[in-house]
C-alpha cells in the first residue's frame, strides 16, 4: 500500500485506502493473473506490478514516462500493463493498434511517450482482449488510471 500511495502522489492524485472498495489481496492478484496473456510486459524485475492504463490518459502517460526514464524501476519491477480505456477518451482504436502491432510495447510507448496518433480498426481478437480486461477491471473496481496492484512478497 505504501508504494501505491507514493505512485498516486507522484501522479498528482490522492486516494485514501479507506475510500477504495477493495477485494482481498489474493483475489485481486488471482484476477489479474487470469488475464496475464493480455498483458504487455515492461521491465525485467523480480517484483510484479499490475497496471491498468489508458494510452491517451494524461496520468497514465505520466506514469509510463516516469517508469521509462528511471532504469532502476525497470530493473526492480516487471510491469504487466493492461490497456483499459476510459470511455470519454475513445482510445479503443489506439488499443487495437497496440494489440495488433508486431511489437506491442514499442507501439504503446510511441503512443504514450511520443504522442504518436497510431490507430487501427478493432478485430474480434482485440475486442475479446478488451472485454476480458474490462471484466476484471470492473471486478476490481478500477475507476482511475493508472491503477496499480503491487505484488506483495512475503
């Protein structure tokens, strides 16, 4: 919780733990692991961080920028990035471009860090990924982006 609190402060938003409706930690981890095949992996660390982001969300972009400019974060953590669009940003076609790309991480970073306006039409496979991520995000009460779950190593 401490690291989640720090990340949210760095991004300019403040969330009190008591304000969040949360599931038990084990349930949250199992939920995100059930869609692990849809994650885009960023970093090579031993600790897993599950992150719900929208490629056009300015706070998600700040988070990705912070991570990408800090090599220590990429060595310490392995980020499982789940593309979960904010409806008002209409990012479905950007998400489709990422999932349809030969190198999804590179495409995502180009969109988020270089402000590239890369889009592609939705396909049934992409729609299935978006739907699976959306189902888990709703189960976890993901209502902000970025939304982080840091794996607790005991």
